[in-house]
């Protein structure tokens, strides 16, 4: 399967999973619904901590916006054939990965509790990052790159 074919589909699937997960956490935040934590026992501790808000905005909502952004960009790329914009999705996934690693650290070290839903989002963003780095590597080493020639210059 060529690089252009596997990456956007992978990004859509992972961003879709991330969006559903982060949106579920966002709804929980605004409805004050108690999260059923079946694998771990720290969901409520994490989602009610001071770290669950960034400038008064729920971190889960920011995650939803991130994932919907990825979904929309990839959908537009697939719909209009603007393949060269995939590199921006790949680069943007780095930010999602960095934020996820920070929040995993916060859960384990600062809060001392783990939220399974938050870990699903961290796993999703990590897989999106890994797929994105593979995509960028394939672009750099491929002679049939979907990018225009000037995009390969360093």
C-alpha cells in the first residue's frame, strides 16, 4: 500500500477514536456524571483534579478540538486530493503526543491516579504520532512522494 493510501485512513481511524474518547470525557465534565472506571480506579480523581483544566477550559475539550481538527483536515485532503497537506497533520501530531506525555506524567507522578479514558486518548495520540513519523519517513525516502519537489528540500 502506498504511503498516501495507508496514512490518511490510519489518521482518520485514530483521530475518530480519540475524538469519541475525548468527547465522552468532555460530556462527563459538563454533566458532572461520575465516570465508571472499570480497569483503573482513578478516573474521578484525575478528571476532577486541578490539572483537568487549562486556563479554565477542560483538557478533554481541547482534546476533542484537536482530534476533530485532524479529522477535518484529513477528510478535506481525501475529498480534494491535497495530499501535500498530510505533512501538516503529521507534524501537528507531535503537539498531541507531547501534551499526552505531559498528562500521563501528571496522572502518574503528580496526581497518583490513572484514568483509563485519559490513557486511551494518550495511546491514540501516541499511535497517531508514530504513524505520522512513519509517514514523514516514507515521504523522505520515497521517490513517489505525494509532495511537490520543493517540499523535500531541507
